[in-house]
């Protein structure tokens, strides 16, 4: 693992987008792990800019880290709940690029059987060939996704009480 430090948020966002762009160009059907929150918004803006300059997302698959249980999308309808991470991803990235909706995966916060869904989600990531590159934001307390400080580094997809 390389740790790269940039002088400011804009440089960090641009550099992260460049790394993702290289991944997409070298493997057009790559699998991206994506995050929500404030940290990746600048990177998403850079990716949108690069898409407008020709970056093709048509074969890319994405898997998001997390979603709130009880908040999610009805998969038979458009992204419709303002607080869902699916909605965040649609607004901040997906609607601005040529990614296929069926290639975007955000955990189903409305699942009636969340534990089974967690296993299915991991199986889908495996079927896609695993994550080629993961974009993460790290919170002020050191959390990433719903992995709070003290979480096991080997923890899997799961329901987490916050």
C-alpha cells in the first residue's frame, strides 16, 4: 500500500480521480468500490469532468460500501428517497456519467432479510471479480463506512448498530 499526501482537498480529489481514470482506461470493465459522504464529492466532480472529456463508464461496475437499514430505494422505482446513499450516488455521480444502472450496486437498505442480503452482496462482488480499486473517506474519528474505531479489520458485510 502506498500512502500519498496532497497539499489540499482539490489536489487530493484530482489525484484520486486520476488513479480511478487509469484503472478504467486499463480495464474498461473494472469494478470500483465507492463511498458516500463529503470526502469523495470532489473526486466525483473530477470524474464527471473527465467523463465529459471522453472517459467511458459504460462497462464499469460499482459497489458501494454502505446504506442505512430502513432507508433505501425501491429497486422497481427510480432513486426516490432523499436520504438514501443510493440517491446520493445518483445525484453526485451516476446521473452525470454513462454508467448502466444495472452496473451500480448500493446495499438494499429496505431488504426484509438484511443478513441474507449481506451474503448475497458479497457473492455479487466475488462474481464481478472483486473490487479493483476502492475509494474511501476516513471520518474524523477514524471510521470508514460503518466500520467504527475498534471494528475488526477482517469484518465482512454485515448489519451494524450505530
